[in-house]
């Protein structure tokens, strides 16, 4: 007898079948993820020095501007990552 979870998963699969990716697509998606993480880490390292400097000098306006910039950059990297991953998935 199936559990409620198995029944729900079966219905979900029937409504919108999951994309089955081949090995090349999985590798490309993993590379996209790794590049995004590296880009974000590089930007964080670059701006952390500026954030520390703004904190040390008490420049709250500059600090908030740098933090907004960092958040915007992270969002931009993540949006690019999602577009690239979707393009890979669409090639199936």
C-alpha cells in the first residue's frame, strides 16, 4: 500500500513531469553553479575590505551603499545562473 507521500509525488509527477537530464547537462549545470559561487565569493572578498573600512570610519551611508551594491551583485549573479541553467534544461 502506498503512503500519502508516494501518492502525492505520483500526482505531482503526472501533472508536471520532471526534466530528466543527461550527464552532459548535469555537468554543465554543476559548472554554472560553481562559477556563480566563485563570482559571488570574489565580489564578497572585494567588497569586504570596503565594508570594513566604512565600519571603521563610521560612514554609515557609505556602508549601506556598499551592502546594497553587494546584494545587487549577488542577485545579478544568481539571476544569470538561473537563466543559464534554464537554457541547459531547455536543450533536452
